């Protein structure tokens, strides 16, 4: 069974490579362009990229200021976000988010570098399997079962939740936190789309790659007695 208490910020966060952000000194035109391209309700604001985050801004507040047309400074709209270590457990993380000025935490690794960000939806999604917004299609959820009984799994899904679905017993001492990390650990290299492997009665296939990121994984239960590699 998936154990919420075993999840960490590292396994729940949106990694920095997928984080949308706003430049602190951007012009109104650039801010409008960035807002139009991002579906998120809150965005980090940075001076010199993601290693220099000065705070978080609500998209609706920034949009209102831009529409009003009066002079404003982006600093007036920024609110502080808590910084948490990537090893922080999910229960503690949820408490931090509850007490924060904004429902977002910045996750840093052991060297103090920005690793990603996490929201209450990320934490609660680990329990219920993800939320769907008006913009989401079925295949954009954390996982779903296909008509043939196999599972389609997001690479960013917490690996404990994936293991609960397919019935895998994973080692406690492991260096990965997501379904994509599980695939990389089993294969030992960055896979190509269509690459497969078997593990404990299941056949896994890399269905989609987004650049260097494993985006979608299919998991199919093998017939009893099937020889596994």
C-alpha cells in the first residue's frame, strides 16, 4: 500500500526543468507574454534565473495590474515562499504549506541549489492520484487504466504510488523518487521511445519522451509463467 508518510519533497515536486518563472526586471510586454504561455496561478520571480528566486507572484494580481495600466513595480506584488529541503517528508511539507503566505514551497537540495517547487495539489495528488483541471486531458493525469487493463503512468508520478498500483515491492534504500527514476534505475541508461523491460511480473514500456525526460510509461501485467529478463 502507498505510504503517504514515506514520500518526500523530492518525489512530489515539479522539477526545476519544468518550472515556469518571471524575470524580476521584465517589461510589461514580456510579463504579458509569459503569463499567456503559462497555465499556473502562481509563478516564481527571479533576478538571474532559478538560482536567484526573490519570491512568488499570483498571476491574477499581476494580470490585474497590467490590465489597469497604471505604473507599478513587480516587487510590490511578490510574496515570500518557504524554502524546504528535498528530504522533507510529506506530512511535514503539508504543514509548511498550510502555514505559508502562499501555497507553494521552494525545494532545495543538500547543496542549497533550487531543485523544484511543490504545492498542496502535488502533495494531495500523491494520495488520490492527481487532479484534473479544465485544461487537462485524460492522458495528462498521473495515471489511468486503459481498456486492455494496462496502466499509463506519468514519469513524474511518485514511485511509491506507482508501486502500489502495479504491486511492486521496491527496495527501501533506493536513489529515485519517481516512476521515471525507476525506469532509469532498471535500464541503466536514458531510454528511447518504445524501449521495454520486465520486472516482477510486469512489462514496462517507455511510451513517450519529452526531450531527455521520460514523460509516459505503460505497465502491462505479464501472463503467468512468462519468462522474464
